[in-house]
């Protein structure tokens, strides 16, 4: 078993995590995520949807059994190995959507935080319980979570170690859309709609959103650079012409 199986439908790549029973963020799943990202980079896919084969667990967290055996240097190597596919996911230049049902805990939330968007069922459970083990999130959670929900909300979640429902996570901005039942189907349909837009524009929007975390002027400079790129290298000129000619634009698949 590869840990992650992929299916390409048009410009949407669907990656399904399957390491029974709870998808621990260990060697098998990390290798599967790396392989899926290799495939994403090699294909013309514009959107990646990440989901689980289990309706009960998105990712239950880190490999606790493995971590309990590690010394300081071993922990450093494990965290570096864990961060690599998450950092690749966050910087791949494609729209990535985490479709969450069941439990997403610890590293599972950190994996979702590395995605562009997070969709969840109202009954999903998300949490960063590391403090209860005398630990802290180590795969980017202490950095990505405050940027997403604000310092206070991030600290309340990580200090308490409590889990929240998909509905509460949506209220605080951790989840972007709440879906009644079939969150994977919803995410795939949403991804298919996004995939009709030019890849250059999607990539530019991701770059601009990331730049908004930095200095204000730097963000405006990135925005200007990208809007110019849309008409010089992207498909913005086709979109403008189509609007003036009162027709649908013809974008590359």
C-alpha cells in the first residue's frame, strides 16, 4: 500500500490517504504525500483535493509510538521529515483543498493548515492536543494557525488542547466551508469549477494571499507584479477580449 492513492479527473487531482486504521502521520503516509505532490507537479492539474479513505479519521495525528522512542536528534529528524511534504503542499502553486470528515488531530490539523482551503462536515472534530502530552505542534501548527485565525484563537486552541466541531472551526475561520454530509463530493465539485479558470490566475491569487502576511507595501508590490503578469504571460488578455466581444473566454485546459 502506498499510503496515498491518486485519481486525475481533468485538471483535478484527488489524493486519498489510506493508512488504516487512523492515518497516522508516519513514514508511509508522508511518503505517499510526497509521491502525490510529485505527481501534481508533473501533471497539468490545477487543483488538488486531499481526503481520507476513512469516514472516521482524516488524520489522527503524529506517529506517537514512533515519537516515544526518539531522542532529541531523532525528534528533529522526524519533524523535518514531517514538515517537508507539508511545506511542499503550502508552496506548490496549486489550489489545494483538505476535505475533512471525522477526526483531524495534531498533525492532521497541521496538514490541513498547509492546504489553501479547508472544507469539513459540521460533525468533524479538529484539535491540536499536543499540550496534553507535554508537547507542542511541531509541523508548522504554531505558525500557520495564528496567521489563519489570529493569535488569541490560536493560543486558546493550543493551550487548552481541546477539539472543536467543524461548525465551530468554521466560526473561528479554521474551516472555510461546512458541508452537511458528503464533504469529499462537495470538494471535488468545487475543485472542478476552480479548474475552469486559468492556472496562472489561480497561482497569482495564492501568491498575493501569502504576501498579505508580510509588510503592506510588499503585498501591494506582489499584487501589481501579478496583475501585469496576467496580461503578459497569463490568459488575462483573452479574458478581457472575450468580455468586450460578449463571448465566453477560451482558457487553456
